[in-house]
């Protein structure tokens, strides 16, 4: 199954907008989530307002920390700010990565209407980027790139286990499955010292 994570600093605004647009535009069977490097206390009310103006209700969404995700394995990770791009750790499954470095509208100054205009502008930029992702072939290209990467590793006769500095398994090829008897889908994301 294809899967996308929209990652931002706090999951209070930009990534929530991107998730909502992606859910409306993605082909069937694509798992879409958003998260932050750290979770904000709530989704920004101005983000909720400008999304409602565009016909999307994100008022019931909860800001999530990337480390709280039930399934941390994605095929594509899109960072929406410089902080997320710089601080995002290696993720299980070695997903393709894209960076959309967008201004944080929560940092806008001025009158209420000027701040709302910045939120609307950010919303519209995100909508266009998500539309381009799905309707200009980028998503299919990223998924093909990921399949090709996985196929190369899976067709090696040597077992390959890749882990990060915290010993969390990031990739486990078919030869490693044959050698160990473990299925990659069961142990990717686990501590390699716990798997025995």
C-alpha cells in the first residue's frame, strides 16, 4: 500500500492542511497522515477557519507527534518546513523524501485580516502543491522510485539489515528474511536487539 506522511514542526497548521487536501485528491488505497516533530496543544484555530472557508473540516483533528504514530512506515515523507527537513530522523522503510519549505503562518504579524490573509495564502500554496503531487505525475514517480529501490535491495543474495543509531530497523531485505526466518514487515521499526 502507498503511504504519505506530511511532516512539520508542530502539526498545528501546514501539515494538517496538506493532509486534508491529500485525502481529497489521492487515489484510493493511499494511507495519508500528518504529524509534527513535536505535537502542538491543538490545531491552530485560524487554520481550521481558512480550511472551513475552502470546504474542509479539520476542527476535530488532533495534533500528533511523529513518534506517536501507530504505523511509522511510509513510502513518501513530505516535510513542510526547514525544521522538519533538518530534524527528521531516518524512518523505517527508507521512504522517498520531498521538502516543501513553506512559511509558518503562525508567525505572521499584523491585523487579524492580514494574518488571515497569510493563512489563506499558505492554504492555497499547499493546495496547489498537493494538486501537483497527484495530478502532474509526481506521486506516481516517487512510488516507482521507491519500488525500484526496494527491488534492488530485495534482489541481492546477501541479507541486508539497516538500522539507525538507536538500533531501530529501517530496512530488511528478502535475503535477510530467508536467512533469519523473520518477515521484514513484522520487524521494521523494531529495536534490532529486541528481535530475537
